[in-house]
């Protein structure tokens, strides 16, 4: 008998959020995996509720909600981003009866939204198995087991292990295809102003603040022709904006991204490409800068994190100030405008002074690029997490909501709120007149 499976991407519960080409790629990969079996799939993406603006990005629908008790002293408004609670319940009615429910989770500090979604699902579907997966479920398994009321917490990436988990609940998967469908071939979204693209999984680097190595066992790059075929298929559906989700898009550029862009140019697609995840500036040479410009790359984000040499080495040694400066030069020579080149600078790292952050800001001002201040958020299991626990700054069983990047630096980094706000205003003013 054909199984009916509901896939759910919960709301974002946060102080601030904006849709920069966000899709629940992990959950969509689950759909692709299950498409090999005789399963009828239904997707409810609570975050597919936003007003489209530039390049497919957009402002989420928001609703002011009561803060959890642990956040009561934070002088910021707390919101639900995405569809309303009533709209979610209405969508559940359209889905009808189901045999299995799979819920994803992304940022651990959004877990209150995950909890509420599962509470609603439990009330409506009673004894139907609910499996929770995703980043929060993987990194905070014990916390998720205690606090979400899911029947099973699934760790890591999707593979044949999922079959065994589903069969544990007495459900049988019948294989009907040897090759899975792409998520975008399943008509989950009525409109697709943009699409995420993954040309690789994992990361070859081991940064002390990053969870990539906890989520992926290895770094693997996909077949170039397969990626080009996926982009072309989405393009034929009307998608014009593509966001690369890779953690290391430019790694081994000569055998990966350069030939990939070359094949895209042969297709003569009038598309726009965006890189919201930080690019490794070290791999940008004149040829690659030219190829990206010619192919239609519009939003470039480079990672610097800090100008402090010691900390650059500590955070993986991925880039130096000189390498970033050279990359920016190549990009501008290729025709990219200052407004199209953004660079991430982190603040709130362990033992990082605000003066170090200010030095990074001044360095980027001289390069005349957009400055993106990125709040550090500790992730359980990473090197920096263990360092903070050892130093007594946080406890290993801290409520994940307190790791929210919007508040962590204010609570734990020891920065003056006034000085931090002054720096943010300075950066915003600079970006406006760039």
C-alpha cells in the first residue's frame, strides 16, 4: 500500500530574519531520497511566506509572539517568521491523513518553533510517527529528545538508515525507481523566485566555529554535468536566480567551478547567481573573476572573519588580508561593482575584542567593499564550543536559544551594547554611500 508522508519545515522564531534565498535543502533532499519509493509526498514549508524583492530575496511575513521565559530580559521583540499558526493548521487539513511525518530543524536556537510545530502535529495526527531531523536534531540530539516530543531523532545526512527507521514504525517502503527525482520536479512550490544549488557537500576545512564536519563525514563534489543539468532544468521552469549553498564552492577551482561555469556559458542562460555562503578568496584568480562576471554572478560574499593574523591561523588559515585584497582587485578588474562584493567580518568570537572587529571594518573600508558584520554563534561540538565550556563562559547544557547570534555577543562577549550599536551604525552608513 502506498505510504502518505508529510514533510514539514517549521517557522523561524527569532529577533530578526530575512529570506536570503533560504530553502530547507536538507528536507528537500529527504524528498528526493523518498521519491525512489512508492510514497506520496506532501510538503509544508512554513517559511514559504515572504514578499519577493531583489533577486528573489524577500521579507518574511511576521507575527509578534511572547518570548520564552529565558529571554524575558532581552530588550528585543521576538517574532514568528513565516505563515501564521492558523495558516499552518489549515495546510494540515489540506494534506489529509498521512502515515508518516518528517520534520526538519535548522538553527538550534529556533528550536521553540520546532517544538510548537510538533505539538500541533501531535494534536492533529495523534499516533502517527513523527521523525525529527536536521541540524538541531543532529547537534542537540539529547535536548531534542527531551523537549520536542518527536518519536525519533534522526542524526546526520539521509541515506539507507532512514529506511530502517521508517520500518521500525511498522511501515514498509517499496522501491519503484533506482534514480531519485529532483525536489523541484515534485511541484512542492507554486512559485519559485529562486532556487538553491549544491555542487558539493561538506567542507575540506575544519574551522573552530563551524559544524560542517559534524554534519558531513567527508567533502564531496558533484558531477559537473549533473549540476549544469539541474540548473538548466530549473531555468526551463522559469527560475532566474540561483543561490549556491556550498561551504567550499571554489575549492579545486580548476577542476570544479571553472569548468562548471564554462558549461553554463555554453548554455547561454540569462540567469543570476548568488553566493550567500562565504567564498574562499584565496581561490579567486583573474580567470575565475572573469568567468563569474561573464556568467552573471551578482551577489558575491567573501569570508575574511578577522584581520588578526593569529586568529586567522586559529580559524583555519583559509585566507590572509593580502589574499582577500588581491581577490577584490581581480573582481573589480573583471567588472564587479563595489556594491556587488561583500565581505564577512565576525564579532563575538572567544577572546575577540571589539577593537579587533573595528580594525577589520577599517580594512574593508579601504578596499571599498560592502561590509557584513556576522555575529558569532557557538555550535555544540565545535572547538570554540568546548573552549567556551572549559572557560566557564557557557555550560554544555545551555538552552540553545541563548546561542542565538542576535544576542550571544551581547550576553557573553562582554561588549558594550552602545559601542556595538555605534559600530553597526557606522557600517550601515558606509554601505549606503558605497
